[in-house]
C-alpha cells in the first residue's frame, strides 16, 4: 500500500497550484470551444488557444478535466487527494499517448509537442498536489509521524 503523508504542512500551497492548473485547463478548453465552434469534432486545423493547438475534441476533454480539478480543489479533503492523483496520472498518460500519435492521422486531438509538454507539466502538478493532499485526524498524523521517526 502506498504511503501518503497526512496533513502535510504545504498541502494548501500544493492545492493552490492544482487549482491554477485546473483553471488553466478549463480556460483553455472553454476558449477553445468558442474558437472552434462549428468545426468538425476531430478537426485538424490551425487553431491555437493560450499557446496550444486545439480542436473541439481537445477543448471538451480539457474543459471537463479542468472543471473536475477545480471542483476537487474547492471541495478539498480526501476527495481532492484522490481526484488529483487520478487526474494527474491520467494527464501524464494522455500526454504520452498523444505524443505517440502526434505525426500520424490518429492525432485526433490536433496536438503539437507543446501540448504534450504542457499536459505533462500540469499532470505532474496535479499528481504532486494529490500526493501531499491527504487529510487525517491529528491523532492519526501524530501516530504516523511517530511510526516514521521512532526514537
């Protein structure tokens, strides 16, 4: 079983950065939806939003992920911990998959290498925020600390 620190003293800082990541993803998706409205879902045009290439499929995907991250950040607690972990790994996995198909006809998200880099960075931010976002009682945190550093 994985060990995640309870009540880490920087968890609010990490949560803030995960919130910024979710906000960027949601804004990218929403602006992309506005810019590509009326295009085919998997359109392969030259639409750029906030420094990234997009199409309606990518815009919808990033909007959903961004809104989920923002909601998890707002709710907080262990729900945030789990959602940030899952979406962080999911974004990193998506970036690897997109990179594998970037120069092929299977590039359905109309991505470029900068999309891959930004998605990995945002995924790692969400993942780290999730790793340090676990919340527990003070007694559980003290017991964990005592077990980790016996005297």
